[in-house]
């Protein structure tokens, strides 16, 4: 399972956590790749991870690189082609194409956009990438209730604007997994 869903795996077992992750990843990849308003990339870790064979052919695979979550997201923002970029997590089943479209729409009005997670993190981060903002994720306390507020403080320090989307719940522990299972049935 690598580093994917390790906290969830401790709560519900690694097989169930891996099954959830794999199902959500594939469902999300298909949903996002089906929309022609954007191009879908999948960033994998470790860098030599095999490509999931069931992915839509239109999805481009890229390596995440090393470092903490912020470093890996910064790497993606630098590596992707010019223009606005939106990065989403794969542990939030409620992400929909209209929510992604709204994020891109907000980037027409703001420098950055965030999809807050109920636990204080975020399920989406987007940037116009102009002006360049290499310190967006500096000193963020990842996997804590401070992740969003730390990142927004970085945005504010640079005098950039931020838009916010709906608050969604990520599935990263037994309680959120059970809520998802009840909703998914």
C-alpha cells in the first residue's frame, strides 16, 4: 500500500483501505477524464509505481517526486503546462466535475482557490500560477487541522487572493469511512 491511506489502514485494515483508495481513484479518474474542459493528469508515488491499467487513455501519468505533500504539489505546479492548475486529492468521494469547473471559474477572479476539508485540510488547491508563487506550501503543518489556515496565511503574506469552495469530508479514518459507506449504499 505504500504511503497511501496509512492512517485509514490502521483503523480499518490495509486491505479495506487499499480497496477504498483504488475504487475512489479509478472512479475519480474516469469522472475527471470524461470532461473535455480540462486535461487530467495523475501524479503517482513512488515515482516508479506501475501505471494503473484501467485508467482512461486520455490521462497523463507523472511522478510526484520526493518530499512532503507541499513539495510534491509544488513540483506538479511547476511541471504542468502553462495556465491555471487545480490539484485534488483522491480520498474525497464527493468531488464532482461541477466542483472542479467552479474551481477553474474562480481562478478567473482570484489568484488561488481552495476546497476546504472538514478536518482543517483541503481537498483541492488551485492556482493561476501568475504571478509565480513558490512558497505557497512553505511551513504548512500537513495532516493537521492547521493545513488550510497555514496555506492561506502564505497566500495572504504574498498579497494574493483566494477563493473557497464547498467544505467536503475526506475519508482518512474509521469514522469518516463508515459515513462514506452509509452514503455510498
